[in-house]
C-alpha cells in the first residue's frame, strides 16, 4: 500500500540528494580504506536520510544533551553509513571520513565504538544494539521521564539471533513507545540469502506476536519512510519498521547480487558508481532539535549505612549482597535487574525497598546484561544478577560491555560445588575465568558478609565491568564491621615470621583454609592464610611476601575449574618472579554430582583434608 504523500517534490528531491550523498560517502571511505561493508550501507541509506533530516532530534554539537534522541546501529558493520551520517550533520569532516576510516589510530573504527561521542555503545556483534536500545528506552520511560526517542537500525540477518526477540519481548512487556526499530530487509547475508529473504509478512507476524507494532514499507520510498517514522514517534508501544530494501542499492553492477558482503568497491568501479550517483556532495543536514530538558539537581545526599553483622554468625554472601544492594539504593542512580531468580540472588531485597528502580528481565540473561549497558548510557549505576553459571548465556554481551567501556555491576550467585545437591548444571565453575578475560574488568569474590557488603558499596562507582561472585550457603563472618576492603587488596587472616606454607583462597575456600591451618598448627606446622577477595586486580605484594616468608611454598585452593581462575591469576601475577616458588593448585578437576557441600568439596579435592595433605607435602 502506497504511503500518503505528505512531502512535496522539493522535499523529496532534497531527501534524495542526502541519500545519494550517504551512498557516495559510504563508497568513498570504504574504497579508500580497501575495507568495509559498503553494500550493507547502501541498502539503508534512504532510511537514514529521512531519519536524520526529519525525525532524529539531536543536537550534534552537544552529544551530552540529556534530551537528545539516541541512534544505535545494531548492524554495526554498516559503519560507512553511520560515519557518512556524522559527516552529513557536521560532526566530522569529509577529510576525516575518507582519509582515516578503518586506519590505525582513527576513531572511525571498523565497527562503531564510544571513541566517538555520538556513539552510545560498541556494536558489530550482531543482535546486541537492539537489546541495549531497550535499556536506554527503559531509562527514558521509567526513570528519566524525558521525551527522547531511541532509534535502532538492525539488519535482517541478525534477526536470527534470539537476543533480538528477547529485546522485542521486553520492549512489548514494558510498553516502550519511545523505541523504534528499523529493520533493513535487504535479503542477502554474508554467504547468501537470509533465512526469510523478503518474506515481510512472516517478519510482521513475528514482530506482532511479541507485542510490537509492525509497519511494512518499501525501504527506498522516501515518502513511505517518512510516514512510517512519523507514525512510530506517535505510537502507543514499540514500533518495528520492516523496510524491504536492495543490497547495494544505487550501484546497478552490484545491486541484489551475492558475494558482495564486506567487500569494498575497487577504485574503477567506485569511480563509476560515484559518477552515476551524481558525484561527491557536501550537503549539511540540519535536523530537528530536541526539546529542552528540565534541569537536574544533584542526587539527594543520603548517608550510606551498610548492613552490620556479628562476627562468627553464619551469613551467606548472597544475603549480604541483597542487604548491601538495599543499602546503596539510597542513591537514586542505582538500579537493579535480575533474571527471575531474585529470591535466590537476594536482589529482591532491593526490590522491596526501591521497586521503581527494579527491572525484571525474566529468564533473558542476554537482555538483562544489555539493559544494564543501556541504563548506564543514561548515567545510571546498574546491578544485574543471576546464577553465576547463567552469565555464560550472556557472555558475548559482557564481552561487548567491555568494548563499550560500560560501567556495570554483575553478581553471580550459586558459585562452585559449594551449592550442593542441585548438581553441575547450576554450578558456576567457569565464571572467574570468563570475567577475568573481559577487558578492563574487576573480579571480586568475598569470603564473608562484611567483605561482601563493603565490595558492593565500591562497585557502585567503579569503572568498567565489575563482577561479584557470591555463595549459596552461610559461612562465619570473619571480619569486624567497618573493616576496609580496597579493590586490589587482600587480607592476612593467619600469619607470622615462622610460617612454612601459605594457604591462599577466596570465597568459600578461605574457610576451608582456616580450618586446615588449625589442623596444621596442632601438628606444629604454621600456615599463613590469605583471603584473595580481589581476584582482579590481584594483591601481588601480598603474594610476594608469602613467597619470601614461606620459602616459596604456596597452596592455592579454589571452588572453580583449574583453568583461568584463582590459581591462574596467582601464577600470572608471579610469572616474572626471579626467585623460585612451588605452587600446589587445588581446584575442581572432575565433573561434580549432587551431594552436600562438604561431600562435594571433599570429592573435588578442595576440602579441609585435601588442603592439609597438600600443605604437608609442600613442607
């Protein structure tokens, strides 16, 4: 059905010129770089020409304006188009676009990153931009309560990702009328046709099944695009514009032809294409400006009162996490998300106190992490929690949060064999390795309630991806309230000048190390006990002292698989040490079963008796 023609011929001509410029510049920069995805950019050029000219409300000179709309390229490989947009609105120069795209040291990287102030998050790992957009839209509707709109450009290939449908499901559930998704249905993926090709009716039915409005258009009909985007802005719920496009549009030699994905045009073909499109242009687009945002006052200054615990009382660190969350909730920028296990992670304690800043993501761990990333775009301090094992489902989102330089806090509960009878499907035994590998991450593993609460308080303002590992069972409180626990530090729980071996643990194994030290002491062997609550960064100075004072005899004990966890962190820290040391590494080396925590730790070789035996063997 043809859209109502609300644009006059002059406006249509102007939009056509902008679209041509976006196509020409996408070709020019990728050809000059001999790298990039011009065909994926050409198909969406008409959509972006109309969007930036008439619908995105953005002050390009002030990207930090709180009232600005948000534009996310979920199909991040179409970066030539995004950077051509930035040139068109005057944010970057023609020289920067053409001469620096994909070059070493350039901020115009192969896929967009926040190195550019107009880019909210890194994209390029498909299926991520839309879920992050949901988080930004949640902030707009429920927290900021500002009229900014979130526009997300998706490719048709990435709709095969389950995360796209998790996002649309949550967008529908939360009624995000401030979210519009533009799907560039150009039919061709990287190696050939996409799953649905141009079956727009099936796309429409799927979108509507998730509670979103679907608008099907010809993605090269400028008037139809304008009408659809106008309707989307006035919608009562989330809108998905399904635009039928042609890959390589505007260059007849490559239009709708396979084998052109990710291939720049050779100089001779690029020259012909630019000439056919009318040559190089220097059009400056001045789109609509955002409405002025009301001024924001400083967050209400309320004293932080962390929970307090009696020394020796048995308290699970997951309980302390929930208590501390509720406490840091005095800050209005703290928000919490959970994956429908808040009664187990204890995030429900925050919910009870601050229900307006809690978002339930249900069993959608990818969307949970993505929403946290989106919320931090708007300046919030999100905490997202689930079982440690289930973060593996969302790991690519955690990885990309590191690329985005996102400031988020994650908490994984029910870690290790310590959880007991639930069995190995519920046991986080790989999480320390995974989280340590994330660029710029912080990994924390408290042994008691006091240290857990203190670390949660620090996570609020700590940069990057912060991960806290908590345990299911209750274990004795080891520290006095108000004891400091600086990130990057550790605690010496037992130790003296005549220590013959150092027992190094984190979390639950600290308690096993203490019990082992008592047994060793009764046999005349003095053992140092170190609580490495900060796994990344690690307290290297404490380890160096242990090597020096014990003659290099170390026993590292962890409730984790041996690869990449606490033992690896210790070995990496001491790798350049000139003096010799002997490290015995106790970790979970077989596949666990069901059982009691004590049975499972003994079976895994991380129980008290195994630690005693390892210490005896080392001396």
